[in-house]
């Protein structure tokens, strides 16, 4: 079963790489259709469908990679439940860290020179909500960096007492 899955994944990888190479070549050779003095709007008109195709392929690859990154560990957890215990503990700890960061985060919009251009009226998200998400990400990073420093210090200090 494992060699069959490996063979299928290798074939899929080769197909994705070949399609990416073809699309990259189509995009690259499309850029030779104009000179350096061509206006930007005309360049976009020339590259329009190629650019859309290339961007859509990039979106597909990102979504495919994200789906694979979620699905394969879930399959591994189902087939080997003993190893899933540590994974679930790590996911729970990360969830707690993000929850703590969200509770500490402020929805206040920080005033700095030029901040107005980030908050425009047509924005689909409330600026306070957006600010809280950004602050949550910052607090999550601060907490994880602090935990990393503490774990390194703990590892070094515990070596001294052994």
C-alpha cells in the first residue's frame, strides 16, 4: 500500500510540476509581445488572460497544498491513533495561546502618520475588527517567542544540573 501511494503521489507531483512549467513558459513568452516602452495598461491588456491563468493556477496550488497539509495528517491520526495524542495536545495549546492573545488584543485603531489609507469606506471589514485581528497575531507572536526563549533557557539550565 505504501509503495502504491508513493507511486501515485510521485506521478501527481510530476504532473503538477509539468503543468506549472508549461504555464510559466506561456506567461514568460507572453512578456516578449511588447517592448520596454509599452504603456502599463497596454501590457496588462496583452498579458491579461495569461496573468489570470497564472494567478488562478497559483491559487489552485496553494489551496491544494493547504488541503494536503490538513488531510494527510488527519489520515495519519486515524491510522495511527497513538501518535495523535501529542498532536492533539499541541493543537490545544496553540488554541489556548491564540485565545489568550485574542482576549488581550485591543480593537483600538493606532494612530500613526498615513494610517488613514489603511481604513477606507469601501472596506468590507470593520476597522476595529481588523485591528483586533492584527493585534491578536502580534500577541500570538510575542507569546510564542516568549515561550521559545523560556524553553531554551530551561533546556540550558537543566543541562547544568545534570
